[in-house]
């Protein structure tokens, strides 16, 4: 019997934001339609504008929540990339310095062999 229990699918942040954007544009369309339609009353227009404002506020809160929720992940990712870049640069500098020392030693060896 427990196999028949369906767990709700948790929406990802992208899905939530997409739904919010769609809702905002739907509400905006309804708002414009209500403003243009001469048969609608002032209360219909106010309600439509209020609905658009509410969906826009909800979108703003969802975006802010998503940003706050994912900030630690972003910071860790940026730090990892930075660490990789720094390591690569350090390796390249070390290799360059090593190559410079080898070249200097080879020049000295050539000079010493030329003096013989």
C-alpha cells in the first residue's frame, strides 16, 4: 500500500520563476484587456491592476528568494573557479621561471665550453 503513495514533485527554482513570469504576463494581458474594454467597470479595472501588481510582487519575492537560496552555491562555485585559475597561473609562472633558469644555465655552460 505504501508503494501507491505519490510524493509531490518539488519544483526547481527555474520552474518557479518561469511560472511567475508566465503569471505576470498573463495578468498584464488581462489588465490591458480590461483597460481597453469599455464594458468593464472601474472595479474590474482596479481589480485587474491589483492582480497584476500582486503577481509582479510575487515574482519579485520569488526572484529574491532564489537569489538568497542559491548565493552560497554561487560563492562556492566562484571560489572553486578562482582557486583553479590561481593554481593554473602559479603552475605556469613556476614553469616559466624554471625554463628561464634552465636557459640561463645552458648559456653559462655554452660560455664555459667556448672558453676551453
